[in-house]
């Protein structure tokens, strides 16, 4: 069966956030992430397009619709410069309404790099954090590059795009940890059962409207000369203290 | 002045590790990293190729040779799908022979992703660690994508490609920390002044020949469901305890 023009057009449209949002569907590419997502409960696969050799090598769950495609067809569907054997459409996971009084919420203030965003979702999943709340100008978690970095955690961590400052003001009792340069040393901070951890934009940091809500401004001490740490690395380090240190 | 065919050929050749090694030169692309590297002492800039508007906006250190190029010329030189205003050639930094008895050495065992490698170099620089020792099958630190992720730390952290197991055996008194799944909890580990931190390949982990040298097998505790953490994130978390926790 050949891939139709309308299939190509549909999949290409999902390269844009607007269409991903409207359809509640996203695209994953490459054997590693597709095989991972096929086994994440809560994410339904709508369609797999793959080379015959990949199909014959993989044990697919029953009920997954698979279409064999040629290398040339895969190239037409793919957003990658070198398509990697398989591309699949998944439905976005759905979650119950978030309860911000339960556990830690990671707040992303304009994090731009999809790889950073995806890595932060994977970190949240590692530390048992169930949600990430993003400003509208943050990268989209369902961007193919972000999905690649989540390694399947996208099915277990709820990602919400909304107005973090407005929401946080409704919970005046929760502590707000802000990752900053020149703040209080991380190692003076104790584990917390709930609250917000705010991570800023890669170059501009946290905007004033969010910064003024901070109850703890924390910094990762370093004795070297780097000016800053990568946003995902900083998130991991802070959570290893805030969410996990006994 | 026009960009010559031989200039194009030379710069394109530097996309390959073999030529970067032979010439001891590497390429950086885009305003952010080029501007950063121009101000890192110990890295000499051999040539900048840039659009006129970038040249007029930036204060370049004296003695930096700059050639204005058209957008079309930049496209011929660039390894990026969308070239970003400036491309520059830098000489690789040189360092004195490493003294492994001084400080912590990060050992990378086949880390494949250049972004991870670059981010790990930046993390080393943050924590004041002066060297990264890599197996020959690790990604190259002078790959353009790795350089991008180092954010200038490539001038301050020595990256060595050699036989880590052979070298480590010459220092039988130094502790060897290996990042593993299912090891001892990180939080039981104390700060160390020197030793080795071994980080394995993104999917295969640490090879047996290195693992058998480990004196401490450490794991980052997580209560969630992610199967692993990104290699750079794990490096950052472990170092925040090993290199820095009081």
C-alpha cells in the first residue's frame, strides 16, 4: 500500500504545534523512541510507518496499525535529514486535572531548547515528579526533538501550558524555589514534599513576575569558571537535593 | 574579497575528526558560541567569516582576522542547515601534561552524543574539574555540536582521548566512582578531593574492563519510573555531591 499525498500532508502538518494541539497527536521518529513509546501505557499509537526490515525485527503489540513504506516514502514523511527506519503517530496522553498541593511541580519559564525540555521531563519522571507547568513561550513538549529526549517519560509526566504566576498565586502556602545565579547555596536547602521549582530561560533566566514569588533563591555552588550550567543539568542537580536527599 | 574554493574545501574538511586532529583546528558556528570563544583565553582564533551586519554589531578583539561574507558564501562554508551569521576557525587549546593525582578526572566510556559530551565539559568547568579522559570511541569534543554545548568551557577543560583503563591502573590508590543502575545510593558517598568518575555509554553503560576497576558503584536514587537519566544530567548530579557537597 502506498503512502497517499494526504497522509504526507497530514504528517508534515504535525511538525507545527498548532496542528499537534488541534489533533492531540504527535510524531516520534527512530527505532529507539518509537519502540519505547509503544510500551508506555497511556499513550495510544495511531499509526506506524516503517521499513519492512524494521517491522520484521520488532515484536509489535497487537492492535498497533502498521504500514510498510519504502525508504523514499519514509523520506517524504520524515522531518529528519536522515530518516531512521520508522516514524509513528501517537495520541497525546491525557491526565486528570493537576493537584498542585500534591508533590513538587517543575515550572519552566521560557525554556527554549526542545532537548532541554524533553530531558527535564525525563528527570521529573526519574524523581517521581508528576507534572511540569510551562509558560506559553516555552518549547513544546510534543516537538519531535523534545519527544526524543523524554525517552518515554512523556506518557507519565503531565506537561501543562498555562500562566504559572497566576496559578502559583492561588497556593500562597507552597514554597517556591527559584534556580538563580548568586542565590543561597543549594546545600543549605532541605528536602521538600511539595512546592514549585522554577527554572528560567537559557539566557534570560526567570522573568520578574515569577521571580517575585520566590521564597527560596537557590544556586548550585561551583568552584570553576563556567558562567552557568545547562538548564536540564541544573534541574537534575537541584531535584537530587530537593526531591530526593534524605 | 570572495571566499575561495580551497577555503570552502578546507573548512568542510574540518567537519571530520581526522582533519581536525591533523590541523589542531576546529570550527564554531553562530553568534553565541563564537562571541564566547573569542573571549576565552587560551583559544586562538585563526579566522572569522561573518555577515557584514554581525561584524558591525560586535566588538571584536584586535588581532582577530575577519572576512565579510555574503549569505550565499556562508551557506557554502556552513555545516548547519540554516547558517547563523558567523563561522569561525579556532586553534585547539593546549594544556600541560595531566596530573591525575590532582583533583577529580571524569572518564567517559563511549559517550556517543556530542551534545552530552559538550555539556559534560561545561559541568566539569562549573565544578572546577580540569580534565575529561575519553575512550577512543567516545564522541569528539571538537565536533561543532559538542563545541556549541561547551559554551566556552572547551578552553578551560582538557579533553584527552586515550586508554582510560590502562592509565587508571597506574594510580591504584585513587578511588574509582562508577555511575551505574542498582549500585549504592549516592547520598551515602562523601566528597572526594581526587579520583575518577566513570560515566558509561548512553545505552550500553560502562564496559567490563573499566567496571572492574570501580571502588564505588553509585546510583542516583529516584522514586519515579524513568529507566535512566541522561548521561550529562547524571554527571552533574553525582558531581554536585562528589566534588562540591561540603
